[in-house]
C-alpha cells in the first residue's frame, strides 16, 4: 500500500516543528522526497536490508543507554562528550519517563536510514525476515535440517514509520493544541486515500468529525484528571504507606506496640571512608526536643529550615553548612531519596554529627534546621562526600522559650501536634511539661501569673503533683522538658540509682544500669497487670526492662533531663557492617540514641545506652537468602550510579558502540560491491553448469514478489502460482501464467531445452504477462 505523495515529508516537518528539531526534519524531508525527482534505484539484497536494520538497532541501543546516562533531551547530542551538568541531574528526577520520551522523540532519526534504503531500492516491499530474528532463526534451522525454508511475507516500513513519527511528535514541549490539530489533518489525509466508496463523502466526514470531537474533549479530560491527581492528592501520603522515611517535625515511636518489630534488611546506604576504619558510629537524620504520648516532636516551626546556597560555579555540587570550621576527615555516602516534595524526590540526609560541608552533591535544594536535620531535593539517588570537623555543629544550643509569648492557636504547637488542656482554678502552671504557676498560666514553660490556672501534665497522673518534693520543675528550655506522666517512674529510677545531685557521673551510671539490668528485644508481650496510669515507658523502666532502641533512647533522654542535663532524641542509622573496603547500612540498622549537651565545649555529642547485644539480635533474624537480595541491591546501586551520572561509563560508552556502527556501515557501503561482483562471477559459472537459469520467467517472478506475493526459497512454482491467482488484481494472469510456466519448466529442466521458436515464445509470453501486470497496477 503506497502512501500519498509528500505525506512522509510533511509528517517529518510536523515532527521537527513539534519537537524543536525543525532543521533535522527539513533535511530528512528533502532527502526522502527527492526520490520523486531522481528515478535512480539500487538493487539492495536481503542481506543489505538486514545490515541496515542492525545498524538502526545499534543506534537505538546507543540512544537508550546514552539517555540513561545523560537525560538532557535531544539537544544533549551537542554535549555528548562533556561532563554532566546540574540540569542533567534535575532531569533525572523523573528518570524513566524522561528517558522513554527522549528515545521516542529520536525514533524518526534513528530509523531514517532504513526508510531511505527502502525508498531508493527497486523493491516496494521487504522480506519480513530481514528484521525478524525469529524468522531468521527458523530459516537457519530449516537449512541445517535440509528442510524447505519457511514462507516469508513482505512488508513496507512506510506506514509504521509514519505512525512512529506521529508518536515522536506527541512528546512536544508546547502546551497548546497544535499537535492535536496537526495529528488530525495528517490522519485525515491518510484515511481519505483509503476510504470506502460505498459511503457518501458527507457521511465519511461526519463520522470523522465525531471522532475528532471525542478525541479533543477526551484529551482535555485526561489533562484535567492528571492535574487533579498531581495537585490535589498528596504523593507523600502514598509514599509513606510503602517506605520508611524520617519526618523532621515529629517521630512516632513503636513503644507500646505489642508483637515483634521487624524491619527489612535491604541495603539503603553505602559508605566509603577516606581512611580505612575511619567511620562514624551513627548517621543521624533528625533529632527531636519534645516528647508526648509515645511521639517525639521537633519543637520548631516548619519555617525553621534555612536554605544553603550552592558554591559557585553553579553545578559544582559543593554546599557549606557551617563556615569557619576545620575538617579532619571525610566519608563518601551513597543513599536514596524516598519521599517526594512537589513532584521531586526529597528526604533527610544521613550524616555524621559534626558534618560541616557537602561536596559532589548534585541536589536542587539543601536546607538545614536548628536540630541538625539536613533536607534536600534532587535525583532519587545521591552520592556525595561529607566533610567532618570537631567543635561546633549546625545544631543549635539548648533553646530557651522563657521569653517567648505565643498567642493561643500558635502554629508552633499545632505543627507539633500538641493541644491545649483546660485546668482548674489555683496552682496550675500553664501549658508545659512540669511548669508551675499561681493562677492563669500562659502557654509557656514555668510562667507565673495570678488568676485561673490550667492543668499541666502531672494532673493526669494521680501519683504526681507540683508539691512533690522529688519533682524538679522546668525552668529554661525545651531540652529539659519532661512529660508529667513519666515523672513518677523516672524519679523512682533516679532514687534507686542514687543520682539525685550526682550529675557528673550520671552518664556512666546510666550506661551501666541499662547494660546490666536490661535486655534488648524486638518482641513486646501483652501487658497483664498494667496500671491505668502506667505508660509504655514507665512499664519498660519498672516492669519488663526489655525493649528496643526507642525505649532505651527515650528513657535516657528523659532521665538526664530530670537531672538537669539538656538532651535531645536522635534518629538515624547505626554503622557496623563492613563490605569490602567500605560499609553498608541496612533498613534494619535504623536506630535511636541520645544527644547530650556538653556545656564546657558548647557542643552536642552522641550517647548510647542500648545494649550492644542489639546487633547480634538483629543478625539472628536474617534470612538465609539475604545474599541474593544483596546481589540485587548491588546491581541496583551500580545501575543507579550509571543512571544518575555518578559513573565514568558515559565517557567511554560511545567509543564502545561507535566501532560497531562503523563496521556495519563499511559492510553496507563497501563490501556490498565486492560481494556483488563475486556473486556475478559465481552466477556466470553457475549458468554454464545449470542451463535454464536465464529464463525470462524470473523477471515476472521478481515483479510479482515486489507487489507483496513473495515466493519461498523452496516453494514449488505451482503452489506459489495458486497464491498469486488469489491475490487481488491477479486473476487476469491465471491463463497466461499457466502457459508460461510450462515453457519455463521445459527450458529449466528438459535436457534438450527449448528450440528457437519455443524460446521466443517464452520471451513473448513473459512480455505479455508483464504488460497485463502493468495494466492491473494502473
């Protein structure tokens, strides 16, 4: 089925316009449409078409791999041998979709050589076996078994190329309706040439108009649905259902949950220290100040995050978190961003405490807050260097709220999820943790005012009162805040250890206390005789003395606060598993520990009270097939490096593929001529040995095959002629062909051959059939 004249040329111009590749589209149009001006044609063999298809396939492979390593779009061909820029990594945030879109936009250029080969060949159709590996394998198998070769159908690439060009044009950067109307015009052009004449033109155009209207309003509805899903639904809500992620504003613990707490042993972070064994014990993602109802809160508003500016030049990947600080070590960190913020991957970076600078970090934005959390948006995979130094960190000192006067309904407390508690008249102390007041209390900590008091947290616990001599009121800042419901159990432990007034050796005493009297366990049984006022933490301290890291960290933070030592609750990962020259961190290594304020050096330091046996407990639950999961994780890691430009493979990729492309071009352009001369010489020798191969019938066979009725390499002529007669428009050739084939068989197989008269009859019958075939085409 021939296309209308100029159809492919106009379609290529339309594709170039929509894809911002108008110049390549115009050049391809000139080359293709020149076939209507220049009548020269080449007799390409099946092997030539096979090599041309292989060449196009190799170009497609190169385009796919290059798109995965660069992802800058078609314009990136001009920067093919340059380093990746930040824009490339920004594009990588929607990696799979962008890669597919780029390759599809390049399809007209990739398969243009094959279209040109068919356009300027003597054939109107090409054997399907030239592009089908399955048919090629069947042919080889039949040949090796001495069987007749399977019948191969012919095909034309014109209309598949037309559809691929329209598909490529659909990936356009403009937001108008120009593609839709251009698509309708081109499709109408094609359908008009193939319309059925049984229906009136008005009916045909009416049906077409209905289809266009449905398509127009359908694509508008699809766009509106996409906008609704993108803008109205929170993608992070879906993400939180399937993956672990840290929230810098609050951390809901698993304390009080009955059953076994188990996390995946999937590798989520890989570390490579600059010096062997020089590895931090913890990678912190967030830290928290305020505790209430088994939940830790950051204690700061969402606006607390401060943007960090990337160093010049743009795209350097260097971000300074804290200036004027010396660096004593560095570590390479590879991790994944598993949350989403406005459609881009985002998350908290797992960093050692004391990190002062980030290098080779290809992020879009970097922010940090006063509790040491560093939040980034960028590609889904990050690989960077963290530079660490002693002394001050990005964490702020213990924060005072004594002079803060928040109005009722302040967003600060709403963001923390802390509500208001109306109290009784008299001594109440206001909203806070252990605050005291003589009347109407403000929502501060320790404020005093005459009037109506508000109930504080210890009013909820019958065993605690502001008049309790063992109670230490909160005076200064969040890092000393203790929920009143936890005070009785904490005070009993402090009295049991004799720590009242002994803050100097409190850390060592607590570390020994948890190491010798408690055990690590991921299992929590159902409480039998739990007091109505007993919390999961107090039950852990006084009854079970068994729990996971969240119990130990929370208990340590609140015990030290009752002793007047400022602390924070930290979450992140523990680093302990070596892998080659580096380390790996698994999801099961997620950990919680304590940050303690060192007043003498004005800095925070990590403090651990979870028994060291927790690592062995975690190892005992490992699956025997973990090595298989690790192997897959390694493959994903290496692929992510290539995908996000963290590997040098892009610099060598084209130098690997280009030789193969050059070899195919050489075989098509140069070896083809030598092969043809060799084949002609062999044919001449063969003709001398096998008379009859010069029969005029083969001209007719070639013309019929070019019209789509191809004869199999081992198909008998009579069976082939039966198929020819059934082909539309070939019935008039039935009688002439039968007469001609008898002469052909005599000339081909009769030992005496044809005499001069019969030989002339063979030529005449062949010319007659060719004329009938030409009239049939017209």
